């Protein structure tokens, strides 16, 4: 893994932690904490969408056969996990953690 990515992740996590501690101590007024929360939500949604598009491309490659037998094995495993999850939801009427 690239060292730059680790530095960025460390800086992001430490800054979020510091802002959270300062907000819980009452250091921020309402406007600044709303701004920080909005920025964090925007960043999180952007990261989710980028990850989703990568997952969508990967699943399409598996389904089309571009990855060979390993892609079909992955699709089969994913289907088995989804079937298990749905059957647990039906049987226990709640998500099992």
C-alpha cells in the first residue's frame, strides 16, 4: 500500500476525531458543527459512490465472463450470501449481526 494513502487516512481520521472531541466539549457553535457534519456527509457519500461504481463494473465483468470461472464462482458466492441473508431476515424478522 502506498505510504501517501496511509498518511491521508491518518490525517483524516485524526482530524475527524479532534473535531468530534471538540464538538462534544462544546467548542463549536451550531453553524460550524453543521458545516463540518455536511462536509463529512458529502465526503462519505462521494466515497460510497466511487466504491459502488467499481463494484458495479466488477460484477458486470463477472457476469459477462471476462474473469472466467473465478468470476462465476464469485457471483455464486455472492448469491449464496444474499440468499442466506434474506432467509435470516424472514426467519428472525431482524438483521442478525
